[in-house]
């Protein structure tokens, strides 16, 4: 089984690169850091970790994880809110966690769902985070 992130040029419909990973990728989201030349992406993996990647830069550093950290369970959904610079992750236990990416620190746990959190969506104008779960 191939454990990889595939990069495509969506305008050309062309495969650009395959980034090997240690575990199966589950979810990804872009991170808007405001830094020039930083095209960062956060990804969650089946081994209960998350990582950030910079898909720009020199060939030697491109496609390598810039940071990796352990998470409480598998994170099924990711969303980044630039307004507060927090990464949100939805877990298999139904909780939604917020993370400060720069130091990989969990900031808070948002409880409420009773089943797997499958999707997260940032509502920028309202400064809200919406979540969807398999619970009823």
C-alpha cells in the first residue's frame, strides 16, 4: 500500500510529485501564514500524528515535513482559521481540537459530537467554525 501525498497542477490536470509519508494521510488543509515564499500545508495521518509541509523552496527541503506532532486519536478533518492563526482538527472521538501551529501546542478542546467528526468548515465573515459528524 502506497502511503503518499500526491500533488497535481489543477490547471493542467497533471501529476507533479508524489510525497512519501510514514503513515496514510487522512486530511489536509492549506495554512495561510502571511510569510512570503511559504506555501504550507497541514496534514493528518492514520498513526495519530499531524505534520506541516512546505511545497516550495529548494529541492533538498521541498516535500519534507517541516514539523510533526502527536495527536489524541486520528484526526479526520482539518481547517485553518487565519484570523486567530489556529488549526482545527476533528477527531474520531467527536472532539474538535485547536492547535497553535508554530509550536504544535493544543490550545483547546471543543466537545459536543458523540461520533466521528468528518468535516470542518471556516465561516470567515462570522468568525465561526462549523463541524459535521456521524452522530445524529
